[in-house]
């Protein structure tokens, strides 16, 4: 049985391996189709673990020891001697448009892969809950718009809504632009209402991952979970504290408890801190002191006591599976890839303008954790995760930073403007700047990972 760390490693290796192959295959296939000789296709860096030569050009296909990247090595006079008979197949001898196409093919294939992944997900079907509003926060944009608990959201700006969170990316984009959104709802009594949700006062800093609902002041419907204990695990804080099956939790500290969600929220927020529980069982009231243990879940450390309740069955018809036909799925995949790309670029821009905290930049540790979660949830979740990361890699590689694909394109644009190649000195200087910038980004990403783990 895999542990959480095992799932994280498995998910990370699978995700990185797939996305490296996709990116480098883009460079590889376009280079070969445009007549450039490919010497090596490598997944990973360093010492080869596996090497095979194949094809008329005896191209080396390599799996290397360090799986944090890859490369395609092409015939090039800047990297070694080229036989006169093969000069026409050297990368550096190709016209500008060919070199640009080969460089852009890597990130291009990242975007194509995301479209394919989303298409498969939408054709297969995305499980969710009916878009019924469960709670509206006072003094929030949702309340100001007139949204009420129990309303069924049917359309957003004319777009059909079938499950809660289905239009999250679209709403995220509209929130970044401080737009006004038309929301059509069906009330409990069956009346249609058209409301205007004003996102003008939703600040970019509030739009972290998973925080869109909180920023709008809205959450989906959830069944009321009575805080009556149905299970107590042995040798846990709950068992040691005296909690028993059948106990009804009525208070924790000064907080009156009416719902299990309140218990979970308080316990999660207090790892290793003693809590006073008031419980009732067959009319008898007891006070218990329970100290939640600290458990690392993803980037955070939370409290757990080792007790649970019986979760009620969802009402018939509340669960939905949003499944699209092949053409509709393709259009939606294109739209979501474009929206995700725009959002990634806009969030990077807002980070540079200090409108959004750079704490949102994740490193390999966080990526591995989310990869592990998605593997455990299932195939659809993992594909969605791959799509998101593939888009992020595509955008990152298009940044105009020397040593990245976007940096090479920048040099080609300069070469086109000046009408001749850039000097090796300038290219070398640019690459040193690029390495420095990437190292700085990696340090920031690792720092963010470590601070998340430490809570």
C-alpha cells in the first residue's frame, strides 16, 4: 500500500516524465520534419541509464539519471564540427523561420497536450454537484447581487452551468478584470431571476488557488453533518481523551457546535493544542480534553483527533456528471486552455507589479504533493492536473529569458531586426543572465514549498 510520500513520488515522476516527453517531442518532430538532423532525444540530464540508437540518422534515445528536464540535441556548428555533406542539415544553417518554428514547437506541444487532456476529461465526464448555493456570506459581492441560499445557478453570462465550480476559470478571469457578470438563477419556488454580480471590488490578492468562492462570498450546498460520533479509532487523541461512539459534540471551548464542519474546522486549526469538548450521550453531559495530533496534509500542518461521523447519503439528483460530445468537448477544451493560459500570464504580470504575492509560485515539492493527490483521486483528476501543469510549462518556456525557448525567440527577433546574427559575446552574456534569473526563481519556489510545509 502506497503512503502519501509514495503517491507524491509516483505522481511527480509520472507527471514530469510525460510532460518532458511531450515538450521535447515537439522540438524533435518539427526539427526532423524541417530537415534538421537530430543527434539525441534525452529525457533527463546526466549519466544515461538507458540508451538506444535508431533510425537512418542513428539518433540516440536516452533516459538519464536526473529526471528534472530533458533536451533535444541537433546537428549544430556551434557545438562541434559538421561534415561538409551535412552542413545543410545543421540547425544553425537553417533560415530564421525554421529555427523559430523548432524552438516554438516545444511549448506549442505543451498547449496541444493540455487541449487533448481536457478533451478526454470532458468526453469521459467530470463528476460534480448541482450548482445549488449553500451559503452566502454577509456583505459580500454575492449578497450584494441578491444571491440567496438555495438558488440554483443555471447560466453565467449566457454560459450554461451544470455543476458547481464548472465556470471557475471563466469567473476567475472576469474577477481579474473587475467585470460585472450576469447570473441567472432558479429560486426554491421555481422562479427565474437575472442578477448582476459586480466583481469590481474583488482584489487580485484574494484570488489565490481555491479561494474564488471565498472572494465572492458563496459556497455550494452541503448536507448538514450532525456532530454525533460514529467511529473512534484506537490509540488516537479522541480515544485517549474519552470520546465514545454515540457522543454528540455540543461545544468546543467557547464555540457552540451544531455541525460537524465546525468541529473539523476547529480541530484542523489547532494541532498539538488542548481543546475542551462538551459532549452529550443519552442525556449525560461530559467535558473532555482532547489534544489533536499534527498531520502534514499537502503544504499545511493540520490537527486530527481520529474520530468520525456517519456521512448522510446525498439527495437523489444532487450529484451530476458533466459529459460533452466530441465537438463540444473540443471547443470547451480550447476555451479552458486559452483561459488558463491568459490567467497564468496575467497572474505572472501581477506578481511582477506586486499586486499578487509571489508566495503563489510553487516548486517541485508542492507539485509532487498535488500530483500524488490527483493520482489517488483517479484518472480524470490526474489528467486535469497534467493539463494545468502543461500550460504552466508552456507559458514559462515562452518567457523572454535567455536559455528558455522564449529567450531564443527573442534573440531571433533581434537577429531579424538587425539583419544579421547576434555576437557570441552577447548570447553568452544573455545566457548568464538567464541562468541567474532561473536560479532565483528556483530558490523562491523551494522557499515557498518549505514555508508551506512548516505551516
